């Protein structure tokens, strides 16, 4: 899969940078000072680079608006209908000589206006009265409460007569003619209140360019904090659009190039082979996806960053790569958070911790409903780290809203994980789940191998067990090695009798055996062909490229030793050694080295006569030395220390496979019969 050249890598990287710079990078600057209320200013004196207003805090604005609305003038509507109805009813009453005086007094009282006994409020000095589509302001004391209006009517009529007026009014229902004719207009009052509340000034002062904002060592009081905060908002809102815009964009470009440089070298140091195959596309895509999401959210609303499932990036990496690659690349993918978000350090530590825990936990909780257990553990880690920073006074958001965002973010890990299978198809990768599925021996291709080449199938099972132990000893990809072991000899299906493990299962005379009647050259070619046959079968059955690579490399460029030696012993020309040489490629990864060694050891161990510890040790040393002498490991990503660990692991495993058993004594039948 070496199909990505250096020019392609550079082009893809620069193309991604260009997209981010063109569409996503914020056009505002980043205020790089860290400050807290009540602590000293630890930087040099800060002077204003431009004029800016001092913006009131949200608490100040809210308090002022509430106070303003409490003083708002209430609106009342004058009801002429109620007045006219009361006067008509008064005309029909038998009031005698008091009739004209009562009607006149009613008119005068209604003209001033009547409200209910609950009044207009103790703190209200004036009111608006809307009459005939015009609103006029009146003192609140000029209008009557209902009880006061009735008392006023009685008092004024008594002034012109000594009769029992109160009893007369009660008998005739005169008091009932007085009802509130000023109706409170709640809608208009609230509308005016809101409008006037919004008219509260959002600023409390002004700072001129060149004026000192805060000096070194000065304690940051509430007033100073408000000035710094106002300067920060104006700085980030306007500096990116100023005359130095070119330098700002150049800075963005250099920062992104720096992150990509780190990204490149991280891959180079942890898994250099990735740079040359399709996995590089995948890693680059993940980096740009999460960088783009970070920048989009930062640009529109930074509080949404708690909702972004950054931990999902670690799970996407975990599906296809080893832990050392995952952690390194995951850290790089979080760098945009650290650079562009205001509380980037907090978010970086939160999601780095959560990602590390999720990678470890997901191996045990990756099936079915258990993924929700993994998600809840991720949420718990995020919550603990967030509250740790809150105790340090590093974050100030509403905790409940943040916890809800982090909870949803953790659930998105479960909902988003199935995208792994889309990436698997897009980039022809192979996930851990896919490898485990391939190891199922009920797979049709493996069933065909078991049926047509049963000896080869049993050999593959033994190689798988041996390779499993070897892979675990040096922290290699166990699932990949197991799957590769099962399929490495799949090409023997096409000609099973060519191989001794299958031919020995059939009782044949020596003269009738496969290789008895053909030349060593032909025998070697028939054996070598199982590699190309295996590649063809694997590709036609849709096996992943990474598994096909094991088929190509499990013999490397070694020789078919038995027939090559037979050819030379019969007088063959050594210059024709290519007839006996496999046309595959040398192992490139430690997993491919493991399969090559285990395949050779398992097959050759069947020829041993002595399975003592010393014999097995010498046997393993001989096989490893022969592979190294043939330079089969020259291109592999494996260290001398790892080869040394493999050597000891393979010795111990083979010794356990071929351990001695005690001989059970036979029962003495003649002695038993005598008894």
C-alpha cells in the first residue's frame, strides 16, 4: 500500500490549511493575559491601544433594569361606557330634590377617575390615563379609590342637606353607581417597561487611548476587572479587522503549519509506515475534522465546546492503531482547542484525560449496551476534571448547563462510533471488530480451507496460538496477528496435495506422492505459487489490504530451502537461485515479523526428534538467525530488544507445546487373572 508520496502528503496538508484559513479561522485576535478578580496583575503595565467604553457586567445591567422597571409609570384606560351607564341609572332613580346634585357629583368624580380599592401602588407617583386615544400623565393622588369616591359623594351631598342621606343612598343603591372607570392596561405597561428597561446604558464610562488600565502588581478590584474585561472584548472584536490584518492571518497560517508539523513528526516517530499508506489520509481527515469543528464553534459560541465529542476522536483512532500512535495523534488533534479557545487549557486537559480513560475502558466495554457504560465513565471523568478546575476558579460557567453539555457529549460518543465502519470502507482500513470477525473459523473461506486443506488449517491454528503469545509479549496488534495467521496460507486451497501437511493425511506410496515425479525446480515453483494464489483469493473474497500484506510477506524473499538444497546436491547451478526464491516482500511491521517467525517455527518444529529445553532453544536460535542472515528483518519496524523478547517467548511457548508426559504403567493382566 505504498501509494502516498511526499508531494501528495504536502499537497493534502496545505489544501487543508487553505480551507481552514479561508472559511474557519476567526477574524479576531486572542487576548493572551490571564487574570482573576482579587489577585495581583502579574504582567507589565497595561495601556489602552485604542479608545474603548467600559461595559457594565450582566449583574449590573440586570439590577439597573429591574430598578428602572419598578419605577415605570402604569397605564390606565378611561372607560366612558361605565360612566355613561352609571349616569343613565342615576337618571332613573327617585332622588327628588337631590337628583341633579347627585348626577353632577357623579360626573365630577368620574371625570377624575376611579380605581379599585387596591389602588395604583404605594411607590407610584404618577400614572398615564388614556382617553380618546390620547394618554395624559396625572398625579396618582388625583384619582379616587372606590371607597374614597363613595365617601366623597356622601360628603358633598351632606353639605347641602341635613337629611339622612346615607340611609337614602343605601336604600336606593346610589353607592352601586360608583364603579372603577380607570382600567389597568397591563400590556401597554409591560411594553413601555421593557422598552425603557432596554434603554438602560450598557456602559459606565470611557477609557482613552494611551490611558493606564492596570499596573504591575496592582490588585484587580471589581472596577479594574470590569475595565480589563471591556478592553479584552473590544480588543478581540476589532484588532483582527485593523490595518495589521495581514500579520494576523500570517500568524494563523504559521500556527496551523506548526501544528501540522507536529502531526507529521508524531506519526514519523510512532509509526513511520503510516506515512506511506492510506491510513495517512484517515489521520489527516480526523485532524482537520476536529480542528474545523473547534474553530467553527469558537467562532459562533464557545460555550458549545463542552458539547463537542472530542473523546470520539480517540475512539476513532483506537479502532485502527496501536496505543502509542493513538495517544500521540490524539494530543495533536486537541491542539486547536489549546490555541484558539479562551479556556482552551481547561478543555484540553478535560478531553485529554477523558480520551485516555476511554481508550483503556473501551476495550472492555465496546459491545452492545456496554458502550453506554464507557460513555458514562467518560462523563464522570469530564465532570471530575471540570469541577477540579472550578475549585481553582479557572472556569465560571453555569455548572448545570456544563454538566448537561458534557453528558450529551458523552452520549454522542456512542452515537458517533458507528462512523468507524464508514471510515473502514472509505479508506479500506480494518478495525478491531473486523479483525475479531475474521478470526471466526466459521468464515466461509476458512471453512473451505479446512475442507480442502485440513492439514494447512490445523497448521494455521497452531501458528495463530503461537503468534498470539508472541504479539502480547511485545505489545503488538494481537487481533491483527491472529487474523493474519489464519489466512496466511489460504492460497494452498488451490493445490493442497503439494504440501506435506495435507498429503501426509492420505496413505500413498512414496512413488505416488506429489513431488516424487517432478523436478526440484517445478516443486519449488508450485510451492511458491501459494503466495500469489493466496493474494488472489484474499482479494476476491474482500479481505482487508492489511491482511493481504501478511500473505505477501510471510515468506519474504527467502528460498524454498528443501528443494533448493536438493537442486544444488543434484549439481544445479547456484546462479539460478531465483527459481527457488519467493517473490513476496520483506516484513515491514513487527506483526509481519511475528508471523514469519511463527510460521517457520511451527512447521519446522514437527521435524524435531528431541524436545528438551536445550534442543528447543537451539532450534529457535537457528531459525531466527537464518532469517536475519537472509536480511528478512531489514525493512521491519522492530527493535533488537523486541526480537530478544520474541526469542524467549517463542522458546517458552514451544517448550510448553511439546512438554514431556509421564508414561502410564500397563496393568499386569496375568497377575490379575491369578488373583
